[in-house]
């Protein structure tokens, strides 16, 4: 038997074949890893879109609940509370935050700016609007009112408390001032309007019925309030049960942001005490906190999604 010569020596191809197998295996692993990465990114992206509607609905539900029971934003459409609150046609109307918790702890006090439902004898509505005949328009108007973008479909008013139950209110004394129990009020918030005389209409004396309030506008000569509504007299008084809440802040426009003055006009004359808004305000902020957290989570989720898509 002849042994192979140098030129006929068999070549060992096992190493090359093994390398090729490893390369094919590596390519396959890379493809699997790449496919797994794409599936993972698609899964994460899909989870965001599944989570987004839940976050939006949760935020809206919390907003509606808070506006129904804690605080609500109202649009000021009229001039009856100038200069404290701005409202007119074709202008940037004030949006105010009305606290619905304060009067669960204490009754409205003289000087408070209060939002209330107009009694049956009060017309027309001031903060409300007529109900649209189109149900779709009515739905969007209601949503807008809950979010503070349009007037609610209610007969609501905003005025300042001048006198409370059992007090006798009248106008005017020799210096053109409203009196309560015969003592003149010191009303620094009154707005007379440009070019108008600094005089008020006479009324009373009227003794405010039990569980009622006597309400008047700061724009004293351009406000349909307790002096004239319902024909005046005791019929112009507002039941405590009709009070919605206390106007605490101007939230829009940004140039008007700030607290709403609640100077008690009876303090000097009668030694009346002011209200104590600290506790209700703290409770309100505690209840509003979940909405802030949900909105923050919504924005964080959107930011994470943008980062994932970028990379």
C-alpha cells in the first residue's frame, strides 16, 4: 500500500466548518436578539397606548369629582363685581376658583365674595347660560363648564355678603353709605364707574330673614342684587342653602392671578370677626393632590415614550 505523498496529504476542514457553523450560529443569535429587542420595544410602545386612555379618563373623572365637591372654576361674564372681578363682552374675563369646603365649617361672613344659585325670584342669571337645543352642543358645553372654559347651565351669581340673618340693612345715611343695624359700612371695594355719580339707590330698612344673606355687587350702580331682585325687600335675600361656595382666587388670566379681597365692611362699625379659611384650604389642596399626581404620571409616560422612540 502506498502512503500519500506530500501533495496528496488529506486536508483537515473540520476547523473551517466549525468556524462557519459558529458564524451562522452567531448571525442567528444576533437576528434573534434583534427581533427580541424590536418585540420588546413594540410591547413597551403598545403598553403606553393602552395606559394612556386610562390615565386621561382618571384625570377627567378626578377633575369632575373635585369640581363637584371641592372646588370649581367659574367664568365672570358681567361687570357687577368690578373692580374686584373683571367681566364684560369681548374681553378677557376672569376665571375664579370657588371653594366648596369652607362653608361646611362656617357660615358666610360679611365681606365674603360668594357664588350662589339664584332663588326663583332672581332673574336673569349672571354666571349661567341657556341650555343648547342640540344635545351634542349641550354635552360639550357641560364638559367645558366643568373644566372652567364656559359658563355652567345654572342660574348662578357672584356677589359680596353685606348682611347676615337678623341684621337690618338700609341705604343711605347722610354720607351715602349703607348701614347695618344703624352703623355705616366702610366699603373700600366699591367701584363707581367712570363718569358716574358716587351715589347709591335708597332702599330699606330690611331685616334679613333667618338663614338668609343680603348680597350686593361691588360695582354698586351696575349690579342687580338683593336691592332689586325679587322686587326688593326680604324677597331679595338669598337662602343659605343656595350658596355654592366662596370665591378664593382669580386663576386666569395670568396678569390677574391672585386672591380675592374679603374685607369685612362691618369690622370697624360692629367689631365683626372674619372667616377662617386655613383649614378648608388645606383640605382642598390635599384632595387636589391626586389629580396633580395623575397628570404628572401622564406627562412622564409621554416623555419616556419619546426617549424610547429616539433611541
